[in-house]
C-alpha cells in the first residue's frame, strides 16, 4: 500500500468549467426568487467538477439549504470520453428524482433530501437539504466503518427503476463499460502507451470481463471520495454529489476511494482487508480483478487528459503509467496479504 499511495495524484476531473460572475449572479437570483438568504459560508463551497455554483442559504426559522446552480460548460473543456456537456446535471437531477420516488424521507439511503428542482431539461438548479458535518480533521471524522456502511447502502438500493430512462444517462462502471470508453481514447493514449502496452491493455480488459462476470451489479456513486462523504455530529455518514452515478460493480467505488485516499498505508491496508471480508479462492480473485480494472481505467483516463492538455510535457505521465502498470500486474505489490 505504501507504494500505491505515491501513484495517487489528483484525477483528471476535467479542466475547470465556466465559473463566471454571470453564473454566480444567476444563482443568487434563484435564491431571491425562493426567498432565501445567502450565508457567508457559501464562499468556501466548491463544486468538485467545477460544474455548478453551490450556495448555502437560510430560510425562515433558520433552516439551511444548499443550492446547486449548474453552469454551462466552456467550449475548450476536455470532457471524459463519451460524455455530453449536460450529463453531470442530468444524472444528478435524475438520481434525486429517483430517490424521491423510492425513499423521499431518506429513511434508508443516506443522502440529502430534495427540497425543489428547478425548471428546464435538464434542470438549471437543485435545492437540497443542507447536511452539517461534524467538526474536526477528516482523518478523525470519517472512519473505516463509515466508508464500508456507505458502500453497503449503495449496494442495497434497488436499481430496476433507474434503467432505460431517456433523461437519466447512467454511467456504466464495470469492465465492459471501461472497455467501451478506452477504445474511444485510442487516438490520445496510443501516443503515450505505444502499441505493445496498448495491446496489453486490450488483453487485460478482455480477461477482466471473464473474471468479473459473476460480480453483482449495483448502484455506483462514481466519485466515491472523502470530499463527498459527510459525517454529522451524531456519527451518521451521508453521501453527496451524484453527478457520476451509475450501474456497475461496487468495487469501482471502493477502488476510487482507495486510490484517492491520502491516509496512512496501514489504514488503507486494513480497509482493503475489510472489503475482501475473508473472501478466498475464486471470490477473492474476482474481487481483485474488479478493483484492478477500475484502477487501470482511472490511469488511462488521466493519461488521456494529460496528453490532450499538456501533450508530451504532461508532468504526471510517469506516475499515471506506473498506476496503470500496477493495475495490469496486480499481485502482492498491489494486494498485500
């Protein structure tokens, strides 16, 4: 785990989107229409994908809300392969509508309650319940139990009513979905990988599809990181930011958290052991393959973004190639006993 941590540079969340004074003014106009007062704390809120202006507001009686006002995407923005400009807002709005149909009071799924959905298709804004997190360093507030609990909650949510909806462009976070995106990256990543490594990637994912076929499909958050986890003062964990939500293997969310976490390697090793849960034989092998495919996909996505942004001068190219090779190879270096 110590060796893996050095590969964990920031992911290619895409280039910053249009966060102009016009977008902020429009968001504040919405608050006025809703008769809500913007709180000063809003200036410290940041959208993870730079896709929205988040504003904290207060209504009558002191109740607090979060407004997410979605921004237009700048023409020069490099989007993830296969993604359309409005997919982030369309996915998140679709997910909250789905939650409102199956769990409007959020009794079973730990996410903010929906207060209002703005007009348009996709909606220009969402007004959500504000979740106040406990004070203290992230390392003390968010524990392993919180991570495992949220992953289990995602796996328990029924997905049949999420499928086949035109207004809900679900991501597919599994080896087949990765392979479709990777093939669309060919022109960009070939210059970085070379033919031999590209062929190795194709062979790896073809084998991964076979090994992970038996892994259960479930709801996948798609950007499962500490920055999207809120633990309240009662120690209850919640998930926010569903712009990348989809269907796939739950190992994707675990791998995403594992790679992006800056925790001590022993803490991450223990978390990995809890995720495997004593699985042995074929079950353990399938879980490892599933995690490796998510790691390899993340590395390839970073390499594509780095090449399109920096060309041959990508400063993180070596680190991301090392991350890719670690995913392709697996073994004890990646999964300590």
